[in-house]
């Protein structure tokens, strides 16, 4: 016992001789261990918290990028509907679904474009796999609840767990998957939803070509303050070819695109 704790301090000077000194060593040892444990527990990963995301940030960033691209003439169209933590699904939203692949379905208006993108990706000898598409309110609720429970089991408070979960799985009613215009696509050879998904051949192909089919990588890196969602190099959203081209080439996100006013058009986009 003495040797065990003595080794925390100095392997050459072993057990402290007096009881007082031994108690002090034990206290310091436990104190250090507790500090290390709590310290690492409180910062297990870097995730944007929803309570740090604000519309103030959104407007600031929009004006910063205002001279690099042209805003759409009309944002009140089905393919540009904005659904995010601050803009829930419209209450009157209805959807006509079309099957794409086994067990997956999207809004029929983007099904053909999605099928073409998948076909062409496969024609490039790659193996894309749609792992999530349209979700009902109930499905979104169960996914969100599971993520909250995961954080609760790690020791977070309910407030913390709910805030952190909302940046990973959208709150029910605020998910683009409920719109039917979003799909999660992974590489069949690497199906884990984490940032390294971006290095797979499938994602490299999709990131380069998705706009040609009217899709955008919806949650880019370093746009989390605007989208409210962490970087997701697997979530693609249909916005139409015209919008997808501008959004992709200008390096902006959908929030910036639809929230903007007058913009100048650079030569490369006109
Ligand atoms: Zn998704």
C-alpha cells in the first residue's frame, strides 16, 4: 500500500515515515487523480453547444461574405426551404415520397437527381450507400432521445445532454430529413459517421460533384455557428443545381444563401 502510493511522489523515497506525512501523500494522490479524472471528463470532445449559437452570429457572418456571390431572386421555393434549429419544419408541410434504393425514400421532386448522382458515383467504381433519408417525426424523436440518453449515461446533466445532442441529431421538427430533401450517404467500405468520413473515396467524389445534381454538403466545417449542426461530411441536401453551384463555389452555407440580400457576382460564377 505504502509503496503503491509512494510511487506517485518519488520511486526512490518510498513510504513516508510519519502518519501525518502519509495522510498528506494520500490526500495529494487522490486529489491529483480526481483532478485528472474530472478534468478529462469535463472536456471529452469539442462540440458546439446550441446555447452558444445565436442569430447575431448568423447576421454578422452573412454581411462578411456579402460581396462574393449572388443571392437568389426568390427564396420562397420548395427547394430552398430553410430548416434548422431556429427554423422548424413548416406546420403545413406535406410530402410526396418516392423510393430510392431499398428502404429509403425522399421527396419525389429530388428523387431523380439523387438516383443520377448515385448511379454516376457507382459508375466511377465507387460504393456509395444511403444510410438515412426521409424521417418521420417519430423516427427523429427516437434518434434524438437515444443521443440524449447516451450523453446522460456519460454523466452530463439533462440540460447539457439535450444541448449537445441537438448539435448532432436535430431536435424533432427541425431536421432536414423530415423535409425529405436530405440524405446521409456513406462509403460502403467505411460507414462510420465521423469527420474522417471526408477522406473516403465516395465523399471526395460527392464533395466535388454533388452540386452538378443540385445537392450541397449541408453542414460544412467551420459553419456550425450558422447551421447549428456539427461538421457532417455525409449529409447532403437538395437545393437545385442553380443554388448548389453558387453555394458550393462560394463556400457558403444555405443559411447565408437564403438570408442574404443584394450581392455582387464574381466572374467565375456569372
Ligand atoms: Zn443527415
